[in-house]
C-alpha cells in the first residue's frame, strides 16, 4: 500500500518562558503535512519523507484525541 499524503491539524502543548503575571494561556493549533503511515483508535503517524525503498524519515505520531481535522491530499 502506498502511503497517502495528508494534512493533520492537531492541538499541541504550548510553552511560555518569560516572566509574566498573565493568566491567558492557550494551546497551539498545529498543521503537519506528511505521508500517512498508520492510524489506530488512539494514534496517527505521518512521515515527512519517503525513499524509493519504502523507508520513512522524520516521523510524527499524534494522539487521536488531539487531532481536530485530517485532510487527504490528491
């Protein structure tokens, strides 16, 4: 099976490291583009790069509970 190209939109932790008294905190919305390697009920894994031998590089695994949208590219 050839991996499909997709965009995964997901919510990630956000770090703020300056001195502040703010109480207005948010998480980061991230869009990652890659090749769908696998998906289970709990995880989705994409790769940024594929070679001609079926190897993948720069893999990202995101918990499905953090995913807000998946767009399949053509």
